[in-house]
């Protein structure tokens, strides 16, 4: 297989970014519409913040968060329990040659943003920034 001349660096390739975004949108849509045959999962509102995909496109890690932040552990368990059906639906909708194995992690982005806001609101930091 030829090396991609246009991608050199530690970050994801354009292909990884594109496929990850397609999977994120499709996963969000499937969860929003309740296409899964699990009533417990269908009752939850899920935010899919990001999907990172491995360079070989075989493993997709979805960063998810329940709306309101409650029931995080239950959400990961429910998604893991239904990952086969989710994988099948994603593969069918995206017409991928191979549907990637799905993994689910809690999305910590919102917590990081809250901490950043808290830090910037401190008087000492505001003085340094305005300084």
C-alpha cells in the first residue's frame, strides 16, 4: 500500500476525520430516532461529541454523554450491550466495506470547558490576561 504523501504528522488523516464525522452523524441519528431494539437505550437522550477512528478504519471510539449528564455509567453499559446492532446499522447506512468495531467513552470535553471557564474567571488570571 502506498504511503499517503499528503499526510505527515501525528494527527489523524483527512480520511480518518471524514469517516469519523460520518460515523458520528449516523450514530447520533440512529440514537435520536430510536432505531435500536433496546427500550432502555431508546429512553435516553445521547450527545455524540466526537468519533475518533484508527488509521486502518477498523476501530471507532465514540465519545458520548447523556443529556443532562445523569446516568453516565448506564449509558456506556447500554451502548456496549447494543454495539453489534449499532455497528450493523452504521455499516448499512454508510455502505462501508468494513463496519468498524465500536467503543464508547464518556466525553469529558464539557468538564474541561467548565474548568477552563473557572480558571479564566479568577481575578489573578484576569489580571494576567488583561495585563
